[in-house]
């Protein structure tokens, strides 16, 4: 999000899709990792009658902006496409090629890290 605030609060009545939006954002962020265990989390099923779930979005990492498309089939197949995705993974450091907090941040946001107290701080000064 451009010009995003330090803190964002989403509020409305129950059942209007707040959690769905956060889950989809988490899945799109998960495209920044190449580790298989990242996808061993619960993936929402496609709507009744649909063969796959399709997510398209734009992600900004530093000055790099790119589009990503993620397709999840009922049979568990994951397809990820994105122009500039390889470069974004390197900038975000989710591939584990360098030391950094990118993959830990994805784990915390995606709910893979179940104890946020044990997670390092992601805030830099």
C-alpha cells in the first residue's frame, strides 16, 4: 500500500470479509518464499464448483514493485507466476540465500510461527 500508515485497523460487521482479505494477502506474500514447507498451511478451498482459487496482486518490496498470480487447485497443486518475482525474492530475502528476516516475517504473517514472542523483531530504526 502506498503511503501506508504505521498502524492499520480494519473494522466492520461480522461476515463482510475482513479475515478473507488478510488470508489472501498472506497467501500472496507467501509467493516470496521457495520453501515447500511454506505451503503446508491450511489453504482455503475454492468456492463450491470451482476447480481452483486464483489470486492476483501487486507487491512492493523496497523500490521494487511487481505483479504476482497464485493458482491453488482442489488437488493441492500450487502455481505461482510473476514478472520480477525472482528479483523480489532476493530483495525480500525469502529464499534463504542471505541472512535476513524475510522468511521469518512471512511465517509470522501467515500464522506458521505460532508464538510471536519467540519471533525476532521486524522493526528497524
